[in-house]
C-alpha cells in the first residue's frame, strides 16, 4: 500500500474510533511503520491548520473524488513535510493546486500575524503539552546487559548521569544530555522527552527497549519467578512480552497470542532482537484458546492487556478519538469482560494482571468489579504497589488497590493496572508485592518500591561503542 493511501486509511480509522494511532499503524500492513507513524502524527498535529487550508482553497470542492483524509495527508506533505517525494497520481493532483494552497497559507500567516509555519500551531500547543512533559523512558534489557553497563555506555557518549531520582519533579526537570535512574522501577532509565534513541547502538542491538514507564508496570507487577509458565494474552507488539522474559531470565515458558499476522511478525522480530527464548508465539485469538489444553496446565501467571479505546495515550492528536461514544465504550467493555473471564478460567492460574491504556472507568474499574462479582470469592484484588501515587477510582470497595497513571501525576501515558490473585482457603491478606517477591527474597528486595538495582557480581556482555 502506498504511503499516502496508508496514512489516509489510518486517519479514517481514527475518525471511526477503530483504535489508537499506534495500533492502527501496526495493523495497516504498511512495511515502514516508523515512516507511516511520523506522517500521520504530523498530519494530526497540523489538523486544524489543514482543515482551514482545505476550506480556504476549496480543494475538496474542486476535487470531489478526493477523500478528506487523503487531502490532509497530501497538503501536509506538500506544504509542511518533505514536498511530496512519492504519491504518483496523488502527487500530480496536489501539485495542480499548489499555487492556490500556498496563497491560502500566506493569507493565514498574515491573518494570524506569524511568519513561520510552526507559529500557526499555537492553538494546538495545549493539546500536545502533556506529551511534551512525559520523559523518554528506556528499559534496560537484562537478558543482554545490566543497568550499570548501560549507564557507563551513555556516560561515554557524553551524557551526564544524575543518579537515582528522588521525586517526579526531578524527572520533570531533566534537560539536555542528562539522565536519571527511575524512582520506582529499578531497570528504567529516564531521559528528557525530546531524546531520540532510535539510532542508538543499544536500541538497534536490543540492549535497551524504548517503553513508557506505565507500560512497564504490568509485567513488573505480575512478577513471575524464573521457571514459571506465563501467558501474554494480547501480546503484540511485544514490549511487555520481552519484559516478562527478562523477569523470567529466559527460564520457564511464555505463550504469547495475537490475532493479527502482521503484528505477530513484528513481535517475532522484536523478541529475536531482544534475545528472548522460551516463548511460543501464536497467531490466535486468545478467546479461542482452550484453558483445559494440557499445554497450559502449568500456567500460573497471565498478563492481559486487551484492546481498549487508547484514550490514555498522550501522543494522541487532535483528530483522534479523545471521547469515544457510549456505544463504543460499551462494546469495548463487553469484550474486556469476556477476555478477563476467559483468562481467569485457566485452572492453574495464581496471579493475573489486567491493564489498559484507557482513562475510562467503563474499561477499567467497572470491568474488574463485574468480573470479580461473577467469580465470587475465587479471586481477589491485590493492593499493588502501595507507594504508587495514582490509585483506582472509588467505583467500588477496594478499587483503590488498582493503579492509575497519568501525565500530570506520574509523568507517563494514561494507564490502568489491576492485580488479581486466586484466593486460597484460610489465606492471609494478599501481598502487595509481585508473586516472585514472595517466593524469592532477593527479588522481593529488588521490587520494593524505590529500591535501587543490585550490582551484579558477574556482568553481562559489555556493549562496545
């Protein structure tokens, strides 16, 4: 599929509420996902400007067969992007109207008394303010290296290491080539938001994973001990799966499911680069997996991060579904309840993490409450991460045991996490640490909120510059 057509299809999907930006880009089938993501993101950033340009130049009236989404993509690249380097007949069509569009752009600048294209975005800057506050988080991939070696590598690259953060305010104050160790997660380093590490040797070799802090919480709180059998129910693109493998130290078994073949292929590439072994990928809808299949008889931990509205993603642009309809929320919540019920039916299951990147109570607390009521006393909520500042909404008694994340309070994407454990007859109050911490004292010390990573006696392979 051509770049402009693929971008227009993603924009149309966003308008129809079919998912978030990242999900639609990965599902597009376009081979160069970074290029597509960048084009759609920038088109969304200029969305209101582009709509005024299209109206002023009467482009859609002149070209009645041109879809509005495709028109926005073409006009963005023509006037603000790379100048229509591709596009075939679409490029020719846009260039026919170039003089009219450039004249309308000049009139807009005069009207708003600005001289630069970027200055036209002033009304949209508030939309992206939250995104600009969220730092760049990198998770050290302990399958290939350790925190100390990664810190040393960046110091040799000219970065200044400021030690472990003591507060969220310290993360917010990061600038230039400075970085910190996160105050909550022991294998997470924090850089200023504008830091781009996609071309770093550490990233391309799989020694670090670019992953938002909130997205690291599900695997961290699931905390399976090495040797466990684990299901990642809705796994693509695979960052959480690789995190699980690192926690397991590649010992044990991960079963990772995703229904989309292209996303499974992408996940396979990511996991191979990260050095993940002992993971069986399956292109399969998790709802069709038989809990009684002998292959899953030893599955004690499940990570469930199902499809959601994506309303917590701070990279959402002005064209995305910031407020999904009540009907869409109801449909999503119905699916989420079904898949959570299905996950709890695995007979050996002991601990499950349910997470979404949604802000809506309907997809979060309401789903957890409904499913717990269906299961009676079989499962209970764990008071996960007591020092985490952002808790579940008071939708039901015990909802404060859940976690929420937000740009304002935790400097992350918006996120929700609930930890469920099977109740044992006569069991004590649920632990607030991951299961692995209860079974392994050393790991328990490591997973205490705010604990610094232990120095390893035996370092793993050092990355050379």
